[in-house]
């Protein structure tokens, strides 16, 4: 297991988005399994809980009234309407993890990604990655092969995928998932490189510059 040392109180926010079927969830799980300092942001949602899911682990499941009240109170760092349901992340959950030195992984769509980019990019601890399928035909094959949705739902997801892909320009990095292992290597490299950005470690560099000016061996 690997661990990345982060600056005190400066956890990284890692946003990973993609159309359904592009492999985002599998890649995110692999990244978290390798890096224990990376924690998953558990979103709130108004959709019904599915078999095998756990409230508070996969999502926080709430009703429409509760979700709307959270928006009105300004509690959400981001929220979006996806496939007929609402999803969102609380501001306090993000800040508690980040200020505790943890990196936070967001498995969210482009609407939430844009909101986080607007809110946090200026602070220098946000990296945004978009996972692309190699072709729309391959994406359709994957969705139908999963056999978890009826044909009407799959058609709706494909239509949504076309819309989502058009928003790739809001992301810092693009990964084409035509080979899962290679796609993971690329996501891993992005995560590691994000910790080495000049704006994140400039304070250390400046300290060394000052030390070198007065250093006498």
C-alpha cells in the first residue's frame, strides 16, 4: 500500500467524471485501494437504495424535501440532477477531510465537477479528470453487457453520455479507457503528479532558497 505525504491542512480534491459505462467506478476503487490517504466523498442522493448498497457508505439516501432544504441552507459544495435524481456533496464533509490532511475523491458528473471547479480551483488543490470510452459503440456494448438496466434506460444513458462528453473541456486531464490497466496507470500518474505541482509545494521551495542564501558548510 502506498501513502502520499501531503502538506498540512492541504488535502487534494480529485474529481473523476465520465459517462455511465466508461469505467470510472472501477478506476476510482483501484486508486483508493492503492492509496489509503485518498478517501471517497459519500454523496447525498434522492434515488432509492439498491440491493447491496449501504446508507452512509455508498450514498446518504434522503428524500426530495430534505435535499431541497440542504440546498436552501447552502450546505452543498456541489449538486446536480442526473438520470431523474438529485445528487450532492456537503461542504462540511469536503472541508473536514481536506483540513484533516486527507485527499478526497469525487465520483460525480460534469455538473458537480464544474461547481467544484468554480469553488475550489483558485486554491490550488483541485484536479479534474474525465474518463472517455474509446467509441460510442463500445460504450453501448458495455452498457448492454452489464444487463443491469432495461433497454429504455440504456438508451437514456447513451443520450446522456453524448451530452456529458461535450463538457470534456472543463477538465484538466482526459483518459481514454480502451485498456483498463493502461487507463489506471494514467489515472495513478495524474494523482501522483498533482501532489508535485509547483503551486502546492512552492512554500517548501522558497524555504530552501532562503536557506541556501545563508548556508555556510
